[in-house]
C-alpha cells in the first residue's frame, strides 16, 4: 500500500514562428495515493490504484533568437521571457495480473 512519495517531471517548450524559443525546467512535488489488489484465484488478481500528484509552482525562462527582414534590412535580436507553470494530476489505474507459476519457490 502506497501512502506518500515524491515526484519529479521535466517541461520543455519549443515555440517556432519567426521566433525560435526554447526552455527547460525541472519540477518537484508530492504524490499521495493508495491502492488495493484482490486475488481471484491462485493465478489471477485484479488491482486498482489512485494517485494525486501536485507539482509546486516553477518559474522557467524561454529564450531564443529573433530576426525579421523589412525592406532589405534585417533586425536580429534575442527574446527572453519568464513563465510560471503548476501541474496537478489525478491518476486512476486499473490492472489485471496473471501469475504463471503460483507454487514456485514452495
């Protein structure tokens, strides 16, 4: 039975238009959940699990080159923008297990 844990995730966001921005951030958070498994017979079981994942707010920066040509002149620059991302997930898992050799090791 899982009562608590930790989590980590990555986030990347390329945006391509006349501007090519990219950035990356690593998020941390917490996981709370629980589950159960029930044996149907000596080979088969079913299981269910619920996990709540809450990632803490994380600032990340996107940066990249910008260029624009107007009437033969080219403007080149760098764009930098900072964003905040939060993530919250509710995960439901259902499964069926088959044990190939229930008497192994006895």
